[in-house]
C-alpha cells in the first residue's frame, strides 16, 4: 500500500475507499456553511471566506475568457461547463463531495459517529465500494 493523496486512504485493489474524518465541531461548521472542503482530492478544511475567494478568482478567470457571457455569482458559476468540467478542483460541502464521488450509485456512503477513549467525538464520512 502507498499514499497517493494526503489525508486519503488508498489501496491498490479495484475497490474505492475515501474517508473524511472530522471532529464534531468541524462537522457542525461544515453543516452550518462555516467550513468547506478545499477540493475533492485533498480534503483540507477552509473557511467560507477562503472558499468564496477561490470561487471569485475562478469567476474572474471565466469572465476574462468569456467576456460576452459574464457571470457575477457563485451560483451562476456552478451552472457553467467550466465549473462542471473541473468540479473536483473547487470547494464543496460534504453533500457535494458525496454527490461527486457516489454518482450513479457506484459507491456507498456511510457516516459513523465515534467517541475515542479520551472522549473526543469524531465523525467519519466514508465512500466505499467498486468504482470501475
């Protein structure tokens, strides 16, 4: 077994496993829209402000390439082919992460709440199954 991506468990089998392990506080902040997953590969957590900045830079780039079709909001940007073709590179919440990787029902999704012996509450989001 070797590490391919930071914070991601992978094997060399044909099965797919992807885990997102959060503290209870991080999970609550993601659910409240205060934190986002930076992108669907790294799973680094970023603030809403940092996520908005990434989207605003992408919108600026989009508008410079498409001056006749300018967009102004993140919601408009998320409807463009530019976004959809590169969706894995943009910030997301847990629901969007699951939707991206479990499309067409090829992967199963599960959430487990765990309390460590020291009392830390951990939420584990898991995508698993065969994706090939």
